[in-house]
C-alpha cells in the first residue's frame, strides 16, 4: 500500500516532466495515437471482422461507434503535436507498446470466425481500455497545465469508459462460453499486458534519463538515482503506473 503510494507519486512526478518537455510530449502523443489506431489489431481490422460476425444490430452499431471513436482519438492526439521534433523510437521496438501488444495478443488472432475469437478480441480491448483510462487519469493528476491537452484527455477518458461498457456488453452477449472461462481469458490478457506495460515504463524512464529531458541539475540527479535503483532490480512490480 505504502509502496504503491510512493510508486504512484513517483510516476506522477516523472510524467509531469515528460508532459512539460515538448520533445518527450510529442513522442508520447505519437505513441498514444499509434495505440489508438492499432487497437483494432494491426492492419487486420478486427473491428470490421467483429461487425461482420455479430448478428445483433445493436451490437454491430456499438462496435462501429467504438471503431470510429478510436480513429478520432488518434487524429486528435496527433493534432496536438507541436513542431516536428520528437524522439524517434523506430529502432526501439522494446519501447513500443503497440508492437508488443500486437506480438503477444494479435499474432494468433487475425480473424473473427467464432465466439471464442470474438471473446478474445473484446477481452483484449477491455484490458486496453482499462489501461487507457488509468493512464489518461494519471496525466491529469500531474497538474500539468496545457488546456487543450487536459480537455482532450478528459474527453478520451469519457469515451474509454463508454468503450469499457461496450466491451462488457459484447462479452456478456456471448452465451456459448461460461463465466469462469471468460474470466480466465480476461485475466490471462490482463497479466500479459501488465508485464508489457511494466517493461515499457521502466524502459521509457531510462530512455528519458539518457536523453536528459529533466530541466535542472537536481532533477537529473534524482532521476539518475531512480535509474540506478531500477537497474538494481528495485521497484519490481509496479501496478499503478503510466
Ligand atoms: Fe481510445
Ligand atoms: Fe477505447
């Protein structure tokens, strides 16, 4: 509990620096937009396949709205990028959330042909929605002042909460799979996502220390110490970080 409290505080402090460095902020917006665009499963548009697969018109409509919202989020996040400078992370696949999610979750799920595929897709989306809500809420908690970002993050949170309800509706509409199996599938994705997220967060912290995004000497020293501590294997399991 206490450890979590400090980890959350530390994460908020770190994010405050990220959000206040234009270069780091641009990179973050790129990454977030990439995730919003890629949620449908990298090229294979699983949203479209889910729309074709489900029979109920109300469910079809919900999935269509969900897809359009994610595409809009990507555009809105990109519209907040200022200038053309950002950290190029192209050669750092280990720091790409989308790349790792696609590899772990979507490589074996490229079509929706039965109820299990549909259940898997919406369980993955549910996990991603939960992460998005937690993440955007943390950005807001930093006390960061840029109004256009705050406004967008608040609106995205509202949409992601709606998407979470949509996911639950699709999942509960699948009557051919029992509750405990549904729970097992969801939890296995949840666990994998937490691991990926932990890896990326630690990696990004180190990346930002190396890139010196922190404004003054004492800040840099502080983050050097954190980096050292991380490299010693401390903070093993974050549960509440961005
Ligand atoms: Fe979204
Ligand atoms: Fe969403």
